[in-house]
C-alpha cells in the first residue's frame, strides 16, 4: 500500500469524487492509473481518499492510498495526469491503512477578499465558532453535525485568511463558516449564538455558502506517516505558479477595465 499527496487546481472540476459525464479530480486519477496499468477494476485495490472537496475547491494536501507496484512514484503518476493535478510526495503504508479513517486532522484555508470588513468583528466571530459545537445550521447533513474546530485569522492586504482545522468536516461546513464570518464582519448579522443554538434556521435566516474557488485543502495529518517529497514531481508542480501569474495578469487587466467603467 502506498499513499500519495496530490495538489490540484479545482476550478476546472466538478469536485474531487468521480461522477459520470463530468470532469472530476478522482476521475482524472483513475484514468491515469488505468493508462499506467495499475487499475483494472472499478477502483484500485484498497483505494481511499482523505476527503471529498466540492466543485471549484483546490488542494495542496489531498491524500490517496492504494495497493500499487513499487515503481509507481509521484513522477510516474504525473506522466499520465493532467497539468491541473500533480502528485508531489508519497510514502509506504501498512496494508490496512485507510486514507479517510486514519486521518487525525484536516485543515482548510479560505482567502476571503474583504477590504471593508471589520477585523475585530471577524476575529470575534471566529473565536465564537471555535471549540465544540453542533453546527447543524451550517451544513445540510442531518447526522454527525457536532464538530470541534480550531480557527485562525490573518490579514494579507485586502484579504482575510481564514484557517479551519478539525478531525473531520461536515458537508459545506467550511464555506458556511466563512459566509457567516463575512456577514458578521460587514455588520450584516450578529447572531452567532442563534446559529449555534438548537433552533433550525432556513430561508432568509439561513447561512449561505461562500464561493468555492478561494478555498484550499491545505493539510491532512497522519501521525504515523512521513511523506517523502519527489524533487522532480515538485519541480513539475511549478505549473501552479504559471497559473498564478496568468490569473494575476487577468485580474490586473480586468482591474484596468473596471477603473475605466467606474470613472
């Protein structure tokens, strides 16, 4: 059994989990393994992934594990993966390792553009959401809605960098937490106690999802594993720097047009 770290740009994909008729990260992975002769059935033997990111969400530390031949290194896997998906580290695991169940902590980072937000209000909101709560109003899940969150807030120019850590996350929890913090930071609502109460909130009282594109899965912890970086694979992952430059250039172009329209 071998575990791989995957980084990917989630914006072209309909999420991580394989789906029929739409592009997904897992679909790209399975297709690559088929071309490499590693997968012949529905999925590789022993396969599991650390989590399922939503459509548009990216990752630095997505982790997948499965039985595979010794020669399958990150660079070998990358030879059949598209540029938007890169394996960059790997490690041998026990035969019964499970990438989902054996993860002890997951970390998500959200880059929230909020130049006019109150840092004090945003910080207070995250502090109130930290700890163990029933987040039933921040997820569509009906079960396992009680989670223990660690929160962190930093500032980078006009962006609030929101980092959330937990053993596991309910569906949409991260994006709804961000949506709630954003609303509080702009003084659009001030009812976190109510959101965390047993009251069921819906309609105009509900908390909407923040957009998925600024969200990145930045960490998955396995206490007994030590991943070895593949230097060649890491160099090939510089395609993401190219993407960053392209998007930053596009943003500057759009900003120039916006200034003309604004004036």
